[in-house]
């Protein structure tokens, strides 16, 4: 036990650093592309697809939302078009969980549990968008509500500052140093970003394989009882855990990606993963709220993100049949993906890249 615990902590550090390298690499590759995408449409459905595609490429809904805030504040992006992009960012951010789940694709039962834990986030966000985007287009309720609350709060100070959590302060410097080191070797920023992302994926895969084995062998009986007692009986408490952890680590992707190998190891059930994921969805909006108090336009978009996530939770979680439907979808597709693994890869490619890319090409062809 005493030998394994430091090894598990080291693997956890590798796992988190790998996710950070993935995000940093993709961000270096795709941020200019994302900015160009966002200024290229006047169609709300295409704007939704832009949010999905940009966030899938950048691997960070916070970065997408920050770009949106800046563009709204500068007047280059109107609020009604910014709202679907933020909704799309909520969908796109779940691709990190799926990439982590794919790391266990060679181990059938573990992969089934991992994939269900990853896709439950997808189905919640897809369902929330399917309900709330038409409602927003017909009533403008998110725009009006966020505008009213932003007006009540007003602007904060003269400058906005991003809040850096302790995990980010630990993990970001090595990832940035990796990208800068590759660039100093004469590689282009785009190629450096790709190589950093690939190294991150390899590090995640290595850590995931041994982390799940170690957790199952050493800590399964101890932690299973802890999580059952702490997360299983009170969904509000589980949501609060997800919110607090996300605020502390400053990344919903890290919070939800940590749940995937724990579910794969059998430490968490899907019923325990789901509310923690929803809490992380709300927690990821806190940084933007604090940072955007300096600009009323930016504050409004941050509030849109918050109210969208809260509205989705109120619509999809409290009603037992609706909650069970989301869990059933995640479990059912995970069963299919575990039997025919190509469907897991097809799902990622179509939902996060194929459909958004096709709609963008169609809009380009029509104009």
C-alpha cells in the first residue's frame, strides 16, 4: 500500500500533465483558426457548429468562451450569435473525456464503463442544446436574463484578470515549455502544437493504463465505500463536489476526465459520475464570471454560460424518468461501442468534426 500510493500519485500527475499538454498543443494549433471561424457567420445554427468545432480543436471551452467574450466586448460579434457559440463550446469540451476513454479501448469491460462515463456528459449537453437553443431563438430568454443581471451587477474594476488555480500553476509551465522548446528547434507553431498534443495523448494513454490497474488493485475496496457514502446518497452534494473541484483546478475537462478512469476501475458508478459532471459544468463558468466583471458585454456572455448550464440541470436532472433516459443512452451506446469499437471512433469523428465541418462547408458553398 505505501509503495503503491506514491506511484498512483505520480501516475495521476502524468495523467493531468498529459491532458494539459493536449490542451496547450491544440490551443497553439487552433486558436487563430477558431477566431477566424467565429467571425465568419451570421447563422445561429452554424454558430453552434462553430462552437463545437472550435472547442474540439482547441480542447478548451474556457478558451473558446474567452475569445467570444473579447469579440463581443469589441463589437465584432453580436450577443445573439455569441450565445449559440457558447452552447456549442459546452458540447465540444466533452471530447477530452472521450479521448481519455479511448485510452482503454483494448480492455472491453473497462472501456464500456469509461465510455459510458464520458458520453453521459455528451448526452446531457446535446439534450440541453436541443431544448434551449430553439427556446432562445424564439424567446431570447438567455439574452434578456443575462442582460438584466449584468445590468444589475454593472462593471467591476478597470481590468479583467484570469484566476489561476494551483493545478494550472503546476501543470501549465511544463506544457508551455514543451511547445516553446519545439518551436526553438525550428518547427512552426502549428507543427509544435500538433507534436505537443500527440505527446500529451501518449502520456495520457500510458498513465491511464497503469492508473486504472493500480487503483483497482490497491484502492478499490477502500475508495468504493468512500465514494458510495460521499457521492451516492446526495446528488446535490455530488454536484457541489464537481463545482468546487472545477473551481480549484480551473478546468471542467480535468474534473470530468478524472471521473472516467475512476469509473473504468469500478470506483464510481454512472449514477455517481453524472451529478459530479453537472457540477463541473457550472464550476467552469466561475472563472469567466470573475474575469468578466470589468466589461458589461463580457459579463453578459459569462452569465449566459452560467444560466445555460443551470437551465439544463433544472430541465434534465430533477425529473427521474428524464434523468434515467440520459443514463440509459450513455449505457446503451457504451455497450455497442464495447462490442464494436469502431463505432466509438466514428461517433467522435462525426459528432465533433464531421457534422460541424459539413455544415460550415455548406454555408461557405451557399455564400
